[in-house]
C-alpha cells in the first residue's frame, strides 16, 4: 500500500485539496454509512442510506461547479434539470457501492498512510519552513466548513480505499500489439470521396404550410410559448474593491511600514567569493580530520605566496565538484545563503584577501573575496503606492464587513427605498434587465439565495427591499423589485411568423432526408446518371477534410472490396449528404514510438471500460434502491 501511495501521491493530494477549499459544500464520504438528515432516504445502497440532506448538498456543489464552468451564463432551470439531478444521485450511489465493496474486500488504509498523505499536502505546510503545521492544518479545516482533523482524515482514508479499488481494476487492462497495429492502420488509412449535398433550400418550393397548420401547432405546443414569471430590480452592489478604494492611509503610517520592513524594499550587499574545499566525512576520525586541515593550510600558504594562482590551485585541488572546474568561483551571494562559519569569515574580509582554513560541516575552506556589491535601498516614493495598497488590504476586511452590515441594516430599516442605503455608503443604484425565477438574466443576480428573496411576497407584493445577500466572495447585493410580470403565454399573432418558419424548416428537412435516402437507394442499385458530385477529396479519421463527422463511421466502414461505395446521412442545418467512396489508400505500418503512444491511449480507454463494467457489477450487487420522487425536480419545489 505504501508503494501505491507513493506512486499516486501527487494526484491524491490534488484531489484532497478540493476537500479543504472554503467553497466545499459536499459532505464527502466521511458521511457514508451514516443516516444523517431528516428528509428521509433518497436512496439505499448496500444497506445504508443516502439522505435528502446529503443529496441536496451534493446537488448544490455540482450546480456551483457547472455555474463556474459556464462563467455564470446558464439558466437555473438547466442547473436543476432532471439530467443533472440524476447524475448527482447516481454519482453518490456509485461511490457508496464502491466503498461498501472495498470494506467487504478488506481494503484498509493505516494511520501512517493517512498521515503521510496529509502531511504532504502543501496547503497544510508552513510557508516559511516548508514543514507540516498542525496549527495551519486545524485552522484551514475549521475555516472551510468547521470540520475536525478526525473528520478530514476519515475522508482521506476512504478516498484512498476507493482510489485503490479503481486502480486495481484499471491496472489490469491489456491491449495486444496486434490490435494496436490494426487500429493504427485504420486510423491512418485514407479514402478518396466525392460528396453530393441536398439542402432544405432545394426543396423549399415543394413545402407548404397553411394557417390551419400554424394554428394547430400553436394550440398543441403552448408550453413552448410560455413566458416565465419575471421581474426587473434596482440594486445596490457592495464589493471589497469599492471599500478598498475608499480607505485613506495616513502618510506617517506608510513611512512607519517602510521603516519596519526595510528588507522588503532594498537589495542587500552581495559578495563574490572563490574557495578551495578539502572535504571531511561526517564520521571522520581525528587523524583524518587533522590531515585534511593540514592540507588546507598548505594550500592557503601556496595561494598567499602566489595570489594569481588561486584559480589554478582550486581546479587541481578543490573537492567541491560544483565550483572546482570554475577555479573555485561561487559567484555573488548575500548573507543567509551560505553556512554561517563560511559567511562570517567572508563578510569580515576585504577584497583580495585570502583566509582559512574555515571549518564547516563540509570540511575545510580556503576563501578569497573577489568583489563586493554594495546594498541598495529603494526610495520610499517608488514603493509608496505599493505600501498603501498593502495597508488598505489589511484594513479592507473589517471595513467591508462594517459596510455590509450598514447596507443590510439600512435596507431593512428603510424598507421602501434603496436610496438611504446607497447614500450612506456612497454607492450608485443600478437597474437590472428582466430576471426570471429560474435564474435567467444577469449572472450577478441569479444566486439562488438572492432569487428566493427577490421573488418572495415581501419583495413583490409588499414592495420591500431584500436584505443584503452575498452573491460572490466579498460581494453583497441588496435589491428592490421595480417591475413584475406574471407567467403568461405569448399571443398567437406575436408568434405566427415564427411558427410558420419553424414548420417550413421542419418539413423541408424531412423532405430532404426522404429524397436523400431515395437517391442513395438508386446509387446503390447502380443508377448514378443524375448524380452531381463535388471534386474528389482525400480524407482520413485524423484529417476529415470537410467530411461530416456524422458520416465518418459509414465512410470508413464501407467495404473496400466493393468500390465505388455509397453512404448517406443527415447532417446539420437540415441537410443530407451522400458520399461516394472511390478509392482506399492503405497506411504504412506505424513506427515503434507511434505504436507505444497508441498502445497507451488504448490501455487508458480499455481501463476505463473495464472499470465501468466492474462498477456496474458492484452496483448490481449492492441492492441499490433510488426513490425517484425525491430526486425529481418537482419534489423539491
């Protein structure tokens, strides 16, 4: 197990880091096999329950991830769709089933293995020493969601168990090289094709849509023309950047910071040194150590008698492999970069002086000071703006919290207008576009917590301000509804032309496909007199060269022994395309590097397929029961 942990340590740490970021909202597998929550079981797996609370928290985490991935440009309805909700519950079921299987199979993780992973996570290490900090570890967990080390280590233990199960299955994937070679030839094989394209425009004159057709479609599809409930709001937005700009820093405070942090705003003195090192083993006996010191003393006398020979003597005698070839030159460095005895001796010397032997843990050094670069100090005026910004950041957190309280309190106390709150904080009142209950509208204003308040009776019927709601990190909004429209259906006359156009497109697309299939049948029967082919193009699976992706499979599975071959398929924008395969150009055998690369890809694909099949077997044996009424969106509204 230790070997497995070492092999996968880095990606394990990356995965576990997800568990400690402040936005973490999913309970994690430390809650597996616990019947938490009061909402009843959404699912049962291997005798344990997945609670409504666990499902809802996992759903919110998935929705937040999707929202970030789409940069906020997604409707709330899409985030809460049946597909998303089913994906979440099935993910929970899969993890629970795998964990039960791992425990049943006796796959365990020791305390030492857990400790090794946790202590190796960079976020838990002291930035100054690079070593694990128990204080930082506990603080980060507490700040993220109040968990204890015991809870987090339980998650780590179970994550390692699950990962080991997955890798045990995936690592057994094998792909014969004969299969690799065959696939390589198929991937690189080329085929010469012509195409014949049929479009809706070509058959539009044969399509007719009557007013009765349009009216009938409208009456039977009214839900398609339904306008959801919507509002427009005015709002006051407060963020950390606004607060920071409003903070004034006294110049005496800037000057004091500069004086207290001089090391940050200056360049220290640097010295260039050369040395000759006679090494001494750590466990050297006194006579060996004495012999090394005497040799260093002899070399010191030699270079003092002939100072210009220092580089040559270093090349011949120094036992420092990093500098001997350069005549002992160590380059420029400041204090704190060398071991203390060496550094103390060097910074007490004058340029050109040779001193020694200086004893360090490495042995005996003969040192020559080559040059000195005086330290430099950056003037206060050059870093004043930088210091002011640093000091503002230090004060901005409390100032933002105070301003957010002010916004919330004034918006609540003077509920019939946002003007007092805006004036108190010197912020503008902004106006939104239309916002829908399911999140359609401005990305900033579609946070579920804010939408709930905007569409409440208090905001719509009673005309009250909402309280201040956090819509992003260090960003809060208080809103007021200024216009409300209930859900409705667009009148027939407003959508008549759109419906007519839609029906024309649908019928033309259907007719194109019908005529395309009829033409394809004639071509396969040997009648190609009416065909109008484009110039031939050479295509391959790696370079389609205009070949429709929808048709690639049929084109490359056409029998090369019966050419010309014809294939047809519907493609985008209602078109139908027929391809004539006239020639097959076989690919050369792949070289060894190409074979290995393709083999790695096939092993990865095979491993995933094996794991998917294994997971289905595990799941089938776990007695899975899912209550669809607790998963479907309607049950949550």
